[in-house]
């Protein structure tokens, strides 16, 4: 079969299964609003959990940073792309999150892959939650290490895998908040199990940092643990873009020597680092954003309960409504859009087969009236 035939057959098959994905050029505005052409919607599909992507101080910091540092870093951090602003952001992250060092990368995807590819060797074992992010799944699969998985959030499953592996170096990988289900890992119990088995623990807290814990320090702070390695991203609650690996001095030095995603990529623009610094300051100093988000989550769940809308046990900003069938999920999402509410249908392979869903995400930017309207529209669509 030629490439052309293979491509056409794959696209046709995905179309028949309701799995074809398309990018749409939308305009996102403050107050959780979104426009597609001349159509306007209330936006419930963003990871901008605190609404900081349109915060005037964050925007001003980026603009002033561009004036000071230019629009791009111009090189890898190992050449000339590492500025005093990058250094300050790494130091701020390390102090805020309680680690000796932080290493900046361009995205959470890059950070996860940089870490696994640099760290894992053939004599090592990676033990991961089955629902961990695609970036981690791919890196673990392609690494030379043994790769084992345990059922989602199953302590018994993790214990079995730890007991069945005899390699000296074992890295347990999980997430603080899972991106499609919105549930949280039992980090305290996992951390204790890792200590008992002398395994390292890595937590990807992309959806927890900035939202959970004292000063928004995230899932690990909320559950009072300190993993060996923590990955955080800036494109969710912090409202910007980029990521960081938090770790020991030795691991940071090792990554500086070995992490190809770090060594061979142009560094983040310093202006972007300025914006992230401002977002961190807002998160730490202004808890009202987190409190507003918590109230919105509570209001949404209460209203859904009153309308008989089935939800999962998630208590985070990610509130999935499981539909099951791909075509049905798309139809419900379209019904919500017709009512003026932008909610994406998430289908396999992003989620397991048979669990297509609406991934509703709440933000501190949503008003009570917007949430009431969404729940009413959802009730009618279902």
C-alpha cells in the first residue's frame, strides 16, 4: 500500500468512527469568551484555570520583557539563550516549590521526554500509572528501560509492580491531577510505598500547580509530600507557556549535560519568563483567584446534581461528563455550541475506547451566570 493510499484509508476510517480531529481558528478573549468567525461562545474548554492569560499585569510583564530582552532567546541556553531573567525564574520556582534546582524547558511534553530519555537506561525500570500523559507514555515506550504499568491510581497494582521488579533503579511515574478525568493521585500513599521499596517518585503536576495547596504550590504540597522529581507547566493555571523540572542539584547538573530537548532547543523567550514570574507572584499573593475557582467548581457540581447530570468524583477544575459513544459525544458538544457554550468532545485515543466525553473545564474567570447557563444547556443536550 502506498503512502497516499494509507493516508486516505486512515482518514476515511477515522471519519467513520467519529475520530477525525480538526483545528479551528478561534479567538479567545477575557471573561471566558471565545469567537469562531462571527459566532460567540462562553468558553468551557480552557486549561487557563485562574484566567491569568488575560491578566493585565501578566500581559504588561510580557510586553515590557520583549522591550528589554527582545522577542526571542536567539539560541539554546547552552549557547547564549540563558539570561538573568531565566535564571531568576528557575530560582523563584525552586524556592516556591521547595527544591534545590529548577530547569526550564519549552513545554510539558518536552520536559517529560527530556527527563525520561536522559535518565532511563536499559538496567532501569519505569513503573507508571496507565492513564499518564501521552508524552510520558511515549518516552517510556521508546526508552531502553523496562516499562511497567499499574491500573489507574491502584496502590495494590503499584505494590505488585514494585514487588515484581528487582532492578536497582526504579522510577514510579504518576500525575498530580489527571488531565482527562480530573481526579488526583493518592500521592501520600504512593510516596510512602516508594520509600519502602527505595524507588524514586516523579510527579507531573501540570494541572495541579498554581491551583492546589498553600500558595498554589500544587498537588504534592497539598498532600504534604516531596517527590524526587516534579514537573510543572506554565500553560495551565499560570496562563503562559513553558515548563520546568524541579529536582536535586545533581539531577539538574545531569540534565544540563544530557537532556537533548534542553541542549538542542532554542530557549524560552526571556519576555515569556517575565510573564511567568508575574503569574507566580499573583498566584502566591492573591489567593482570591483560587478561592473563586473552588467556588465555581462547587457551584457547577451542585447544579449538575440538582439537574440529575451524572459526574465523576473529580473535585478539580476538570469536570468530565462521560458519554461513551464517539458520535453521541460530538452531537452533545454541537448542541452546546448551538446554545452558545464551547465544550470539546474528547475521544479515543486521548481517552480509552468507549469513554468519549465532554471535558468541561472551569475557571476563576467564569461568572455564576455563565455556569448556570451551561448546566441548563447541558441538561437539555443530554
